C-alpha cells in the first residue's frame, strides 16, 4: 500500500490546491481530524484534507475527490462524511483514479491495485474492471460538471 510519506508532500498538496483544497500534514501518531474510517485514513472538513505520513495515497485521493465533486456551497458544510449519493461516490472513485496519474510514483495502475487491496468493492470484481468497462456514468457525471482533468 503506497503511503503519503512515500511521496513528495508538495506534489500532493499542489494537486489538491488546484481544486481549492488545502492538505494538512498531521503529525505521526496524532488523530486525523475528519477521518470517516479512522486512522490512518484521510479526513475532510470543509475545504481541508488531513493526512499523516502513514495515510494510504488512495485514501488521500478518495477523500479529496469527495470534496472536489461537491459544489462549493456543499463542500463548506462537510465534516467527515462527504457523500450522499451513489453518483457522487462513483464520480469520486473515477476521479481519484485519474488524479493518481498527476502524482509522481503513483499512477492509475498502482492506485487501482491499492484500492483492490484495501477492499473497495465493484460489481465487476476489481477497480480496473470497473474503471475500464463499467464507469461510463461516472465519467459522464464528471464531464457534465467540468471535472475531468485535462489530458
């Protein structure tokens, strides 16, 4: 499982900043504010994302993408749990895979393997199968809102 501490923190913070989010480094062993799944998983509060060096990269991207897919007025009210629809959850999963390509040493292949290892559940059995053959609605949802990254 790839962890935030294995990446340049500035790269992860810079990626999130493109979407109006701030990444906060939580000290080792400290509680992670806004963590839905508990430590070491990332947490979200408003426009803020919290993670420790031992936070899995897939968790950091997933929680950040929950905020990215929300309109600003809903994003501001988020504390810990950001999703209230299947469509948003699917869009979040799709976007996190795309954004993995923007992080040095990560990429979508590694991220999807980590998603599977963590236990993400897709009806086709893997993140890759879902992304490649069953995610058209998630892609369309993101495209309709102008949320697909360039390239």
